[in-house]
């Protein structure tokens, strides 16, 4: 091997090392970018509950139904308060309208206040028949404690215990 070949081999090795160094830098940058993107996607779609409702909130009466009718199973509140309110809601609004109302806490509060005031006498009569008048006050306190922002809290203040 001549000097000329040794010099070319040394230059080729140096260029090869620099090329490998450059490719690994780019590869690791792409790998880090993909890892960060993967973590963000996981947080958005799975850790936060996913996109099962496509960003839409469910109407709060459905949450209260889950709490009283399936969660801790308060049969009096379920039978005398939640079910009549849900029947009235479903009778007045289509499911698309309910989904649209659910997106805005103010509209939700207005509809809930309207439903409560319209059904108040029937609800109280049912509770009185079951000797559970206290359940109305407990339910109103629960509704007022829901955290949907200041405007929601102001609208719900109209509900009388």
C-alpha cells in the first residue's frame, strides 16, 4: 500500500466518522421528536379521558343520574328528582339540542333552572309521599356545588331550596 492509498483511506475513515456522527444526530433528533409527539398524543387521547365525547360535555343531569341512580344509588332522589327531570328534558329537547346545550354551562344552567322550577311541585309531592322532604335541599346543595364557573354559579343561585 502506498502513501497515496493510506491518505485516501484516512480521509475516507474521517468522512465516514463525520457522516455517522451527523446521521446519528439527525436520527436522535427525529427520535426525540417522535417520542414527544407520542407522549402528547397519549395525554390528549388517553390520559385525559380520551376523545370519547369529541370534546362535548354531557348534560349535567346525566352526571347527576349516574351519581344518584347508579353510583351511590339514592333511590328517592333518583325516582323523585332525577327521573322526572330527565323525562321532562327528553320531552322538550331532541338529543342533538341537548348535546348543543351541554357545550355551554350557561345554557345548561338555564335549562336546569327552568326544569327544576317547572317540576318543583311534582318533585316535592313525590318526596313528601316518601317522607323524604330533606332530599330536595340536599339535591339543591349538590347542584349548587357543581363547578362549572362563576356564570353557572350565578344562574344556579336562582334555584330555591
